[in-house]
């Protein structure tokens, strides 16, 4: 029995989709990091019951933080992306969160400007207001802690045999937290990160996607929670390929998931095919409901997943749409752009 609905919602499932292909399916993955981060901050005395916890979000982390604050009796403040729709905004407010949504002038740079604008607003709040704790989902390693429970679940399922984990890079906390713990447990796990083009995290910012960017798995700002030395390979996938894969994932496997899951599914299909007999697990971080009026509203996908294949590259200078893959080799990397907030 669970004490709060957030504890039930965070529980993932491991589902076998094909011979060597598995999905780690969440209703809302970031509940793991938010719940454990808030609990840890309370236990260590960094915050106290009733304090205000604040962060920037394009949707899922904001919802997760609002749920964690609801469970632990904290005040919640979210600086939201322009992409947060009215339905999600109302849910956040009903959970007790105070919402501020940044405003960006219409134009081709709106996606790039969105995250930077949110971080500038966060910095202004920290400079001018007191008794507000910034959760720093992009920078504070406390967000790694919540994934230990999931890593132990994967260890129990696949421990003792080599396997590959494929996940969206994003803030780095989920793939980093899972992989760090699995390797501490002695598992032979390869980590494959998936990003959109135009993200600085692994150096793809010079290559523009003419359609749109994919929320949540890339970034125009430096995120310290990304530990580049954990990753074995990196895939960069464009918007149209992500749409094709997301729709295929639902049609073929009845898995109604978000666009980040479509990206990781596409990369995982390739990873599983290149290493027969080695289990490949990809992360589906949330459901597809917020894409019901966009991705899932398309009657047909633009192409077939069987028609898609990555371009193998040796350096980021060779990056090209629609899909590139590179052996990363667990090396370090310094993004070219500095963070825009503390």
C-alpha cells in the first residue's frame, strides 16, 4: 500500500518488446528524482517543512516537483516553458504550485530562447527574494539519488549478463543515476545517450533541425548533472524521425509514450540489431498524452522506421540530419556555452 499517489505513479515496468529489446516504461520518470531530492533536503536540514521549492520546467519535472511538494507539505513555485499548455498549468495550480510562464516573441529562435529565458527568471527571483530554495534539477547531484531504486530493479532483472541502456540525455540525472548505480553493483552496462540536434550537451548546436526541437532530452545551456564520461555512444535524432518512431512504437507495440521515448526506441532498435543476444533496454520517460494534439494527431507517420538508419561519425564536425551516431568512449567533454544562471 502506498502513502501518496506519487509513490504509486513513479513505479516503472520492464516490458519485453522483441527478442533483445526491452522498455523501461514510466508514467512519469522524474517523480523518482523529485521525491527523493525533496526527502533528502528535508532529512539533511537544507530545507524545512513549509519552505518554497522552485525550479524551471518544460512540463514533467514541474509536475513531479508539484507532486513531491504536495506529499511533503512544501510550497512549490515553477517557472514554466512556453510549451506548457493550459491543461497542465491548471493541474499544477490545483496541486498548489505558483506558476510563472515566460514570454518569448514568436519566431524561429523561440525554442532556443525558452530555456535561457526561464533560467534568467530563476536567477532574478533568487537575487530579489528570500526563503526560496532552487532545486537545480540541471546541476544538483541530489537528483541522482532517486534512480537507485530503479537501478536495483534493473540489476535484479538483468544482473549477471551484459546489457545496454538507452536513454534521453536531458539533465543527465536519469541516465547518470541509473548507470552509476548499476556499475557500482558490478553490472556490465553500456550507456547510450540520445539527443536532438541543436543541443550543446554533446556538441550538436551548429546543426539546426528545420522542423522543431524535441523537448526534454537536449539543452541550449550547460547542465552540470550530465557526466559525459558515463556514455559509450551518442545518437542525435531529428524531429521527423522522432515522430516516425513515436507513432511506430504505439502502432507496433501499443506503447503510448512521449517523443523522447520515440527517440530512444529508434536508437535502441539499432543498438539491439548490432549486438544480437545482448539485452537492450530503452527508457520511456512519460506517457503520450501531452502529444495527443500534435504527434498523435497525424494520420500517418512521415516515413517508416525500417527506412531510417544512422550516419556513423567520428567527430561532431560530421554531424548531419536526420540521424547520426558516434562512439563516445566514456570521455569527458566541455560544452561551448556556459550556463546562464548560477
